[in-house]
């Protein structure tokens, strides 16, 4: 049976379902969304692939010949579909600044069987085999979406605060009492450095290491944050004095890529032939949140200078956590700080619409592996199979979602890993280093 499904253009599919989201007009966005999957107006059709095992068997002892012995035959169907809600008056709603988000989902497949053929020989039998099997998706193909959605919402909130010039000055004000100690540390920097260099031989270099840690922590947790806080306060006060009511459109995206691997158990077929299928997959997921917010910064009496500078009661939990000793080290490995930021966040405006688009693309390669079988020899070409699945959904999102407290992944911990390592090493050097 001939294979009739056209192999997919993997590169094109990856490009079409990539994570680049340019800011386009509504009409261009509509065309872009239509082209993100097969052509506009396309209704995904089922993809049917044939699975079979054929073998022409010859008994060398009796010279009996069994032509085209069908050991297994069947088909497998991958059903693509699309579902959506029509919204004829969406242009009018958009013109009025209303929410025109409609629910939409499209799923499509493209599949190519794995195949292998050749000759299997033993002392008594000769078998010309021809096998074809349906490709499957590897394990962990599509992970949960909650963390990506929460990350996209957090990016929108961060952009919103930056758009209006909002600052968080509660912790810097509380830490201002440490400025005099920071000034003394800077003044004694030269003398302490000389002492540490003179004691290098005596301390076997530990004095220099401790002094380096002292300088690093002083600038990393003292001078640099203080200068940034002063700049942030000045800009925030200026933005508050020049604030205006306006409508803003903000976009936040979050994505991840991962791989999967699985292997079938041993399969016996075609008179002595044994094989198993190794499945390796690469998968990408992305969430894109588009939010429209009406900012009533001047006309609304509820928005005050305390809101703008982050000095309201709602900022107290996050401020107390930031002032807790070594809370920054905990945030290297857990999401306590982001959880507090989300839990007590107050929107500085009215959300007019919030659209959430999720895109998924999975590519699984199925490779048959011939397994040695005592008494049999076989050889022949092997053709891997491929299964591609794409999914796009659009629904109403939530800007008030809260990132949960969790242990960070290895990739998250490794982000800015050098700075984190220097900070932790400097703290240990201050505690266990020699006293000068």
C-alpha cells in the first residue's frame, strides 16, 4: 500500500507558528492569525495513514512459498478541527474601545509513517518484509499552560507600571537609615583594601577574597540600588505631575521549549524480525496576552501620589519581605517575591479587554530500531516517520492571575547565574573570612 500523505514542510510550520509578535493593525493581525495555520478559511481535515506488515515467506526445507503474507493491516486517523464563535460586529466594538475577544481554537496534524523493508534470513526461512507504522507523539508533548499565562500577565502588569511611571519606594525609604553606614564603608574602602593586601601572605589570600566580597556587596546591594532608587523617584514624581487620562494597549508574551523521549517495548513481526520504535520530540509553547486599559490618572480621585509611589498599605507585605535578611537569596530558588507582588497588586485603571492567545507546535520523530534476534540476520533501509501537531487557541484572559509559590526550575536559577554565584560567595566570605 502506497503512502499518500505529503510530508510537511517542518521549517515553514515552525516559522508560521513562531513566537514573534509584531504590533500590527487589527486587519493585519487577522490575516496573520489566519496564516499561522493552513490557509485562511481552511478547515482541518482528518489525516489518515496506513499501517501494515507484509512478508513474502520462503521455506528453504520444503521450498513452500507464501506470497504477501499480511501479518497486520490497518489505518490510523488524526482528526484536525477548528471551532470558533462568530462576531459580526467586532469592528464596531473595537472602534468603541469595547472587548471584541471571541473564543477560537484550531488543531491540525501532519503525519508521515515510519517504514522499513529488507530481507530476514534464518537457516530455514527467507522473508522479504515490508513494514509501515503510524508515528506517535513522544512523552510530555504538551505541558501545562498556567505558568506561561501567569508569566505573560506579569509582563503586562510590569509594562503598565512602567507606562505610567509608577515606582516602589517603600523599601528604599525604609533602608535610607543605612545610608550613613554605606558612606562610612566607601570612605574606608581604600584603607581596608590596603590592609587586606598586606595580609595576603598571612591569610593565604583569604583577606583579599573577603575584601573583594565586601566591595562587591557594597556596590551591588548599596551604591547601585541607591542610585537607581533616586533616579526612579525623580522620574516617578515628574510622571505624576504630568499624568493624563488615556487608553493604553499592552502586550506580554511568555514561551518555552522542551524535548521528550520515549521508546516502545520490543515488537516481534515478519517471521523472526524484531524491532522497537524510538520517539524523540521537540515542542514549543507560547502565551500572548493583549490588554487594553483605560487609565484615569488625573480624573479619578482614587489614584493618589501614594499609589503612584508605591506607599499604600497594599505594598506593605512585599516591602517587609524585601527588608527581610537574605530574602533575595530565597528568591534565587523560589518565587516568594513574585507571589507577593501579584497577590497584592492593584490595577491603576479599568481593563477594557484582555485577549489570551496560546500556540503549540510539536514535532515527533519516530525511528524504528532493528533488534538482533538469535538465529536471524536481516538488512534493509529504514525511513523514520514524523508526526506534527499544531494548536492555536484564543480566549479571554485574566490580568489578575497570581503566580504560585514554587521552586524555580534549573533554567530559571541559572539565569544571571554569575551574579548570583558572586553574591552568595561574597556573603560566605564575609562570614567565614579572616578578621583584619
